[in-house]
């Protein structure tokens, strides 16, 4: 079963791999002289993960996997590396291993909506529709998550693909209601510019 596309949260600032991005990550790697301890380990893990993102985006999955493993050797608790590992494994058809990687990412960073969305995609594609819907709903309810309605739309798409159109409509209605409420709230918000104008008008 196909579901909505997976996402790579740390790649949103750069949707395509670039030579400059890879070079920046390499320079950061060079600065990590003691990858086994403390802040250096975290920096090394981040750098390897950024490299892995670039390779993943250009479909160089074997190299991406190597960089992910390097990140996890530096910092086994680096949630973003586990999340990306799940994406690489899913892209190469290693679905049980991908599920384990996403589950690890979620356990390390329960408030990471991207990891939850990615796991939900996998669950949907492997027929675990109700589990996928619960994961998307959890992602949507994470405080400050920017696009909860999209998670609910994904849930609706998964249910629809499974032939559960009535259930799908319920989740789609929820997404639409949230979008409407968000738009209404934005329209009623007093902008900083308006506050400045009120301050200037005060006696």
C-alpha cells in the first residue's frame, strides 16, 4: 500500500543536495577532533547526518547509510540520525529495519513530528493503517507543530487507500476544520505593526 511521502525534517532548509552543503558538513567534520566525547561527539554526529541527508536526497543510499552509521558511532543517541536511517532503509526496501530505526528516533525524541510522520508513512505502506493513523494524530498534536492539518490529511489519504472512505472523511473534516480555525485566528491576530501604531497613538 502506498501512502503519503516521507519527509526528512533536517533537510527542509535545503531541499536538494548541493556541493556547498556537503563541503560545509565536511568542514564541520574536520573540526570534530574528539568525536567520542561530549560536545564533539554531538557535533560529529550532526555533521555526518548532514552529509547523509545530502546523499539521501541524491539517491546515493549506500553512502548515506555509511554516513548515518558514522553519526551513530559518534553519538548513538542522535535522534535525527536514527530518523534518517529509517528513511534510507525504507528507500531500499528494508522495512522491518526501517520501522525499528523510526521507533528508536521517536523514543529518543518524542516531540519530533517529522520522525512520527515518517514512521506513519511506513506503517501505512505495510498495511498497519490504524497504527499509522495514531502516529499521524500524535504528530499533529505536538505543541508548536507547524502543519498538523497535513498530518490529518495524510491519515485520511491512508484510510482512503485502504478503502475506508467514511473514516477517511472524518480525518479530512478534522484537517479542514483546523485549517479554517487557523485562518480565522490569523485574521484576528493583532500584528506587531498594529501594536506599534497603538503605542504611537497613546497620549
